[in-house]
């Protein structure tokens, strides 16, 4: 049993959200010491109707708080609510220890929305940044996330990743029956979940195309695993593999022209490369061991993968130009499910220590391993496009949840579903407008 529940993403996102049972909640569990105090004043409304369809300032406030690097000031503590520079009295903001002040205006014209914002340095008493974001009214939350990205980058020097999206699999357990598996698309804060595929058979390994317009995943809907790709604009869906045995771990190449995958049609699980235009397959590895979980280096020159060819699961690198294979991880008896940051240097993976499975980051230059999490059954890491945060699946209070940790381990938060379990997260690339 399966149902496709997506037609046109831009249209569907403006309608009543489907699969609300899969909606995620945010629970911040750890932030950095001495976070930056910022006051995000409610933005002035200049559009049609009594109020903005979304509280833009509240979304920005939540985004910055979730980063762990900011401590937004409560609206109840604000001594004023300016929307123009001439209405700012810096002494009021110093009195509540604000370091920065963000004000703005929201306006609409027909179906379009515009947000103008201004950031002020309270200590220096001067403007630090100004800008605007616009788009369809039904994309108000994404407009707000883009404002958050701009403020985050201005104050940290790192591009923000709030205006991105998440894929994950939500599982609803039905006593005495098969579970429901829902492949779900949501904003980076878990809002606006959309069910892309619902099935009574497992759905695994969602993966994004580099332009964020397509996804790939593994579905058991035909009774055995098969790899599918789906266009998020049109909803068009294509089955890419139907081989006997294992069909798993799809991974788009950085140029979007090829897909690495794992097939066992010729014996043991090995890595293959599919040309997506011609569907031609090229076998990359041929070994009696299990080769699985491919992930691309950002420049497309090599593929990292998990293999037990050395006796225990470790990360290896396949160089496409030469066909050479070399081992990447050496610390610990278990390293798997590698994902590479866009800098090509940091690799996040599942690392076993003291019989517990944690998320760790490996520096490919120094070979230093840093364990990021302290829970026991962490899996399926996915790294944000700006390289700052890692999303992963874990257990909490007996339920499968998503959690996130910064690459330095200083910031942590959880994203449990309101009902059921969630697993298999995949963080999108930066989304084109």
C-alpha cells in the first residue's frame, strides 16, 4: 500500500499541511557560553488585513535561538517597539543588556510580501546592517528564514542555513498491523511538514540532488528494495533500479549527472555509478566484503564509503580518476555512514566507543576524531550546507527522534515528532528561489 501525496511543492506548501503527526518540535538542550544578546522587535505591519500571516520577527527570534549562539531577549522585557531608526533609544536597550537590536517592516502587494529590516549595534549606537527579502505571501516563513540567514552571517561570519529544508522518515506504529512509513519534507525548524510518500513498507536513505529540486530514496513498496527519484516541483517519480538483491544508498554526484548506489546483483554488495541520462551502470568496487553507504567529496573527485574489507566497518575513499581505494579512518573499531562538509575537510560519521554509537567528526587533514554526542544509539548523520550543524537520528525516552549538534559540540537541540518515531534525516543543500 502506498500513496503519493505531493503534486506541486510551491502550491502544496500554501495549503493545509499534510501529515501533521510528523511535525517536529524544537527542544534546545545546550548552547555556547556567553551567547550574543539580541532583541528582535516585532516587525511593523503595513500590508492588507489586520496582521501579517506570519510573525516574521518571532520566526527570526526562534531561528537565532536555535543556533545556540544567540540569546534573544523576551518581548516582555522590551521597553519599546521601534520600527524606525529615529524611534530607537539606545539607553532602553542597554538597560536590558541587549548587544544588538533588529527592527523591521512587513508589507504586501497582492500575493507578494516584502520584509525590510535593520540591525543596530547597541554598544556602538550605530546601524550594523540593513536589507530586504521578498517573495510570495504563502512563503512568509521562508522569507523570515532568509532574514535570519542574513543576520546570522553578519554577526558570525558564517552563512546561515535556516532557509533550507529537511527530509526524514516518520514512522507510526499501529498495534497488530504494519507500521506506516511517511517520507516527509519540512522546513529546517520542522515547520510545514509535507508527506511526499506514505507506505506500509519501509522507506529508507533519502538523499537530495545538488540543486535541491529532486530527491532519491529507497522504497520496499514492490516487496524488495528499489531506488526511486522524485521531482519536487512536478511530483514526477521514476524507479531507477529493480535488480534482485540489494538496491540501496543512492547518492547524487555534485554535478547532478550521476548517482552512486549499492547493488548486490552481481554477488556481494558493491558500489556502482549510474549515469542518470542514459541509465548506464559502471561497477566501481568488486570485493567479497560489504561496500556500502557512498557519499561524494564536494569536488566530485572521489567517493567515501563504508566497508568491512578490513574486518570491521571503516571509511574508505574511491578515487574516480584512478580507481584507487585507500582507507580513511583508523581510530576506533567501527566507523560508518560518512557525510562530508562542503569544505571537503570535515567528515561526520557514526563512531563506536565503549560499545556505544556516537556521532563524530573526522578532520581529513589532521586525522583528529572528535566525538560530538553522548547518547548511545546515534545514526544517520547529515550535515548542514554551511557545515556548522549535524542532524542525526537517535533515541530519547524510548522513541526515535532527530537531534542536532554543532561541529564543535557546543550547541545541541532535539527535534522529536509530536507523535511516532522519526529517522533517516537528510539536510538539503541551499535552495534556489
